[in-house]
């Protein structure tokens, strides 16, 4: 756990254990310009992918254990009580960031691998309503999208759409080799594109992409061309697609490849953002 000298949560401080809870953790999000309350459905640090830039410590392959929904609800109610009615903002959040932006279902693994996902969304909906936050803040799902199309995922996404929901769908690379190298999964880009279309058809969706150098080099031009081609296809075939969240390497990887990864120059990222925008897709860049 890292804690700033002033005792306040910092944008780099995303330690999911800091609130002493199993499922719920607060984050000051530079992207959101405020506080995001995270709901971690993978407390065992297990994911079905293995991204080389992943910031989950002791990441393992797999899915979550059965969730204790009552505990999750209790923790979220306690956290929101502190954030909305207590002194959390003054105590732990830097000035200028003292606003609640969203509740984010994310965590230390792929959240939709929890079979309870739709029931989690339902419970969060009730809680947001009780706090007068329904429709006032976003409910975000941060997902690798790999399980889109499964019945429990579709049910959860449809419920999210009624709760000011938004999905951040991971698309880092667009060739089989690139996905295998970066995400550690044998995924067909065309199949992943179809999953993106499925998700966007159920709930407003942004693509999220992480770009970094590997062994000192940026992604190869052919990889970028494939990525832009997939986005171009998305622009025409998926009208509901909102845009692209483009990230540099903000925090160090906690995987074995960490030393091979490095941040790209801001000019490189801005250049890619301009090429995406030229396709007609909005870009939110976090360098
Ligand atoms: S999908 Fe997310 S949690 Fe899973 S390995 Fe990749 S970055 Fe980590």
C-alpha cells in the first residue's frame, strides 16, 4: 500500500485492500477527476487473462470464489455512507477531486467471470437508489470482454444500462500474435470484435486500450494498422460504440515482464489518438 505523505489517497494509490474491506475500495481517479468506488469481484487475484502490464499482485489464472453478496452490500453501504454523509472526502481526498464520480465493478481479475454478476448489479442498483445516487453517478464495468454473450453477462449488462451504466471493454491489440503477447490469451480478434458488438448493443461501451513500449520498441506499425482497422470497422458496424479510452503505462506492471515494459512518449500517444479521432471516434487520453 502506498500512501502520500499528506495521508491522502493519491491517483497512483489503487491498493484494493486499503479500506480493509474484501470487495469495496476507494480510488481517486485522474481519468474521472474524482472518487471512484471500486467493487472488486475477484478478491483472489484470479483472471482468465494474463496481461503483461497487469497491476494485480500475485495474479493467477482462474475465476473468483463464490461471492458473499451480503458482505459486498454491507461494505458498499458503509463506504458510500462515509463518502456521501461522512468526512471521507475531507479526510482522504485531495482538494479539487472531492466529488463522487462513479461506482466501478472491476477488480483483481475479470469481473464477469463471477456468476453472481447480474445479482451484484441488481444490489448496487438498490443501494444507489437508497443513497439518491441512481442516475446521478455512473456505474462502470471494467472488463476484458472475453465472456460477453454468456447469459449471466448479458443479464448484468442489460441491468447496467438502466443504471447509467457504461462498459470499458479491453482491446489492446488486434492481431492474434499481439493479443497473445500482451493479454496472454489465444483470442481471435474477429471473435473479440463480435463480443464488443454484443456488449455495446446492451450497454454504452468504450474501448479501452493500453499502449506501451516492449523491449524498448512501440507496437509494430502492422499491429497499429490492424488495431485502427478494427476500430474503423467498429465505427461503421457498431453505432453504439462511444469511443476509445487510450492509456499509457501510468503505473508499473506487477508481472514478470515488468522490466521489459516502458512508457511511450506523449507525442506517440497523441499521434495515435489523432489517428483514432480521424476515424470519427472520440478519444480520452490518459498519459
Ligand atoms: S484482464 Fe485486467 S485483471 Fe485480467 S490480467 Fe488483464 S489487466 Fe489484469
